[in-house]
């Protein structure tokens, strides 16, 4: 059974083609700059050279069509006919309180997602466009929604309710929802396996740090608190999003400048975060490189991001009482040693002690590493996330009627012996590139 997964953003579509029977990834790729000039596809298929092609994609319809065309191309493709695809899984950012787990998408589900678009204006509309575009191309197969917010539906009221008029929650759904749930589910299960512990006896602090970033407190295997809130704007400092601020600031700026609510919302989401502070950088690699050169703006930007992250680690350590491991994941979490070090240094009083040399050596998305000091009571792991695998397994289980909430369901990657074979070739290259990496890998390799 071949399963296609799609992760549709406002200007991109990531995809994966997975052969369930062979338990292997056949292809991965991304269509970038959707709705913009210069759009095109980057495609990687098993046993084949990387393929790129420029192609106009004025809407998500053309992007999905380009993906379908590419994966069945005689030279670059991985299926002979589109009929080989038996199901499609879609990442959906905001499921509100309506969805506590992944679900097969029907008209009622799609309408509910549209109703929730105001809670995730940068994400849900793009997700919906992707779903509708894929349904046009593949109308006869089941389409499944994997909800980012579902993982956090276990949070207690004291964590998800704001100190606001209660009727705002009752009438308008104003509460903390949390996001990045698919990534947190994967890394929580993998951390428990690395610790050789029952996942439901494991306490974790997981930091998903990419352009979007959030942190999650996991107690006895379930989410009890997270930094993102009603929308993906709250919490950590992000690439272009401000994270936590005084809520009076937008009101003050509107009064002072005459800006509209829409204009201020755009600035908070797209022109703040590390871009706003640095005034020119979004990519953390640029900030890191300039910080190494002594650029004061880069150092300040990096320190602000790390300080916010450190405060959350301390707060969640207090909320959990006992911490088994701190986990870093996503692009910056997996390949940003400066942010990892600055956000965990001087936390020995919490039992968290990072090893500087191990941390510098951990520069791979192809293996799980341990970067804590040998005498650290709390482990520090870097676990490359695999949201696509969660989407694939949820989709397969939904189609076959075996799916349930994660507390009643066992994923393949929960095994201590699990090996992500699609990453082994990339790991061989990383081992040649990064000194000391081989000594800190803790995931099985065969």
C-alpha cells in the first residue's frame, strides 16, 4: 500500500511517498514559492539523483498536480500509475476542541476546519487549499487529517484557560490549543525508547525550534502544557513571530501610529521575532555565523531567543516536578548548537548539565544524539523529528480501522530497536563531516 502525505503551507507543499508493505520511504520533496514567481519542485527518490524543476504554481492546485506528475514520471518517479496511491494524509494545524485525534476527512470535517480558520489564519486556509486540490486529483482515495492540536487535548484546564472572561472561552473558543503536536508525539515516544522507559512513566521537556517554535511539557507521556496558545503566535521567540509580549503593546502601537488591527497582526506574525530584533536575518545560521564574528546585533538576537527558551525550560521543570530528559528537535533544535547551549547552560541546579563538546558535535538530522554531560541527572537529547512518519502511520491505521488516540495506540517507532533506514545514507555523510558525532549517537543503526 502506497501512502502520500502532504504538508501544505501558505507558499509551499512538502510531500512524502511511503510504501507501507516494504516499510520504506520512496520519495520526499517540496514545492516552494507557491503563489509566487520562481516556484518549482525539489524531489528526492530512493536510488535516484535529486531532481529539480521550475514550474509556475499560481495556486495549490498546480503544486499538487506537479507533485503527482513528478512521482509518476518514468525517469524520476516512484510509482508507475497514480492508482498505486491508496490514501493521502494531510497535516492540519488547527483542529480546535473538535478533534482530539486524527480523522478521515469528509465534508463535515472540512467545513469544521473552515470554521476554525480564524484561529490559525496563516495555516488552516493553506491546509484546506491543499486538501481540496488533492481531492480533485485523487478523488477516489481516502484523505485523512492529522491535527497538530490533537496531541495537546490532554492539557488540564489550569494550563489551557486564560485569565479572561470565561464567556470568551464558552462563546468564542478562546483558550490555549498548542501546536507542533505531530512532532511532539514522535519525539516523546522516541525519547522514552532511548531512556528505555514506559512512555507513560516518562517526563520530558521538548523544544521544537524551527522558523516556528514551541516547547512542550510532557508528564507521564501526555502533554500538560505548551507555549503556543490560541494561535501559533504565543510563546518562544521565532523566525518572524514575536512570541510572548505585553498584550497592551498592539493597542499602544495602534493608538500611537493609527495602524489597523490587520497591519499590527501582520507585523507580529511576519516582521517580528529574530527578524524584528536583528532587522535583517531570519535564518538562524546567518545569526550564528555573524555572532561568531562578534556582531553585536547577532549576539543580542541570539541571547534574546535563548533566554526566552531557558525561562520556559525552568518553568516546565517546576510544573513537572521530575524531568527525565530535555529534547531538542526541528531545524534549529537539530542543527543549532549555540541556541541549545545558551538555553541550557547554568541549569545544573535543575539537574540539567550540557556537555559543550558533545553539543558542538551534534550536527545531523539523520541520527539521535545525547549531548548531556556524563554526570547529568537529566538527559539532553537531540532527536530529529519525523512528522511524515506519524502522518503515514495515522493514515494507514485510519484507513484500516485500527487507529486510536496515542494513549491506546502503539507506533512502530516506539520500539527501542527502531531504525529510520531512510536516514542511514545521510548519516554516513554526516559522520565524515562532523568530528565526534559517532561517539554521541544513541539510536540504533542496524
